[in-house]
């Protein structure tokens, strides 16, 4: 029913993404924030449902077909799945400590430990310059993930 590369929407209007693969009634999608999810084919639609998140009327006509506006790549609490929590748990402890130190030095930032999973992943991605999708790809190799994050982390620490 769906083809690889096609944009699809969950029928509740809260999630959308590009089809990565279809397999036995399951459709695997990549959301704009890099999260990969799978749904039953019957839960997805090729057209955005009324009131879908990220839909708005743009008076300039710059929103593209049907007024669709690509959502921000920033994760929100509603985006978080057990996979996000798993990936956060794999980020090396020393990297997390260094990210927390850089984050907490910023004026008015507060405590890193007080952030929810989405905010922590966003901060880690910003400070290390490693997007969530890359974190996920390297989640089975935490040592390599730590090395990838090291350069961006060093640059961010120097800037603060």
C-alpha cells in the first residue's frame, strides 16, 4: 500500500514520517526528528488527517502541498519511545557528565539531571553535534559513540 520514501501520517495526527520499509503488514518510518518507528499498515494514511500536528495555513504559500510544514527536529516528550530511553542509557557516563557540565555552565540553564528524556537527548545532540539518529546507529558500540561525541563536546566546552 505504501512505498519507500513516501510520507505517511499516523491516523491520530500526532506522528508522521517517511517510509523506510514495508514488511508483512508492518510499516517502518523515520520521523523528521530521526526517530524510527513501526506501525501496522492500517494505522497509517498517505494523507494528513484533519488537525495533524505540523499542519497550518501559511498565508505566503510557503508551506508546500496541502499546507504541510515540516516539524522541528527537536524531540518533545510526546515523541519519546522506549527506544529513545534505551539510546540515552547507552550514552557513555563520562560523556553525559561532560555534557551536563557544559549545559549547567550556560546562564539560566538549570540542572541537567532535572531534564526529561527528550530534553536530555536534545541537549546531548546540540552539545556533541551528534543527532539522535546517529546515536541510535551507534547504540550497539558505546565506545565509538563516545568518540563521535568527543569532538563536538570539546568544541562546545571550549566555547563556554
